[in-house]
C-alpha cells in the first residue's frame, strides 16, 4: 500500500474524493489545524464521494482525549485510537500490527 501524507485536511479531502483513490485505511491525528481529527472524520462520513468507500479511520494522538472519544456520539465510526509512539521501533511495531489486523479483517476476495 502506498502511503500519502497531507499538510492540511483540505488536500486530504480533495485526494480522497478522486474516484480512482481507494485507500486501505486512514490514520489521523486528533489535534490538527483548520479541521481537527473529529471534524475531518465527520467531513469524510458526510461526503458521498468518500463515505461509500468505507475506509477504516484510526486516530493517533499524544493528547489524553480518550474520554472525549468514548463520549463522542460519532465514536462508533472510529475504528481505533492509538497513543502516538515516541520511538521509531514503536511506530514500526504499531503500524505493522494495525496493517496486519486490517489485512486479515478485510480480505480482498472476501
């Protein structure tokens, strides 16, 4: 899978609206400028060009926002929340585990 990084939420939304784009999953920070991660997730879920793609949406964050996520009425649309790793090896292990999980739970021919 290709990895795409975006400097702002507008460019991410524009990319996701392209018909030929079919992401494996979205990993988002919670604290971002312009639209925060919750607002980005809501924008994606309300956009007909993107929402039909049913892309798993995961959060990484350094902030202690788990209570906010659990109590958020749209939290059912969030498939995971992870504490941002500090060390490179932790990032690698966490991302490897996430990709393996989603690969197993969403088989291509299933």
